[in-house]
């Protein structure tokens, strides 16, 4: 699944270059220019891809190592409050 997430990131980088709608003056919902609407949808897509990256491509072994190191450093401080 990591490769799928990486492919989606590359795809997002490609479709972010929206040169095809720069001169379009059409309004979506009567008030929003098409280019701005496209970027609003793009932002939602980027958030979705980020959620997939966290779910499927997050390096859990590094996270476990960091948590283990944090617990060890707190145990070594000693003393009571």
C-alpha cells in the first residue's frame, strides 16, 4: 500500500499544475471561480491522501522507537515529586 500512497502523491503533484483553467471565468455555485473551486477540491484530495499516508505508510517502527526512548528517559530521571 505504500507504493499506492507514493503514486497518489506524485499524481497530486502533477494535477496541482492546473494550467488548463487559468483563463476560465466560469463561476461555480454562482460565486466561486472555477480555478479556486479546483484548488478547494485539490486541498480536500491532499488531506485524504495524507490520511491514507498516515494509515498505510507511516513508519510505525520509528514511532515505537521514539516512544520507547521517551519512556526510558523518564524512568532514568529518578526521584519522587
